[in-house]
């Protein structure tokens, strides 16, 4: 597991990679917003158009790092994201 320290701008979660998979830890500060957005029509349209990657609930057995990682806050939920082969960051 390795932390992606580029997520320091996100106070409500953290992205990390484990065994080639991309996960997001979602903290209590962002859980309601995350769940509401994922349930929205806007999210479905953005995923369908390829503007954002899909996310699904990650199960505890998918990464041992869920319990052993050194997160900034106590995660409430974990999400698994589709991996982007060539990541691009908005500040580039």
C-alpha cells in the first residue's frame, strides 16, 4: 500500500493504491456528500460520459490496508475506483 499524497487537498478523504487497485477512504466529514453525489443523476451522467471514473463500495477483504493504513482521520467507508492508465491532475 502506498498513500497518494496528492490528495492533501481533500479534507474528507484520501486516495491510496494497493496491489494495483485504487481506493478512497472517506472520512465522516465527507460521507454524506459522497453518498448523495453517488446517488445523483449528475454522477450517473458524468460517469456515463467518461468525465469522471466510476466508484463502488469496497469490501473490507479487498485491501488489508483498510485496517493498517495511517489515515488522517477514521474512515467511515471505502470506495474502489476505476484505475486511469494515464492520470491527469487539475492543477497541471
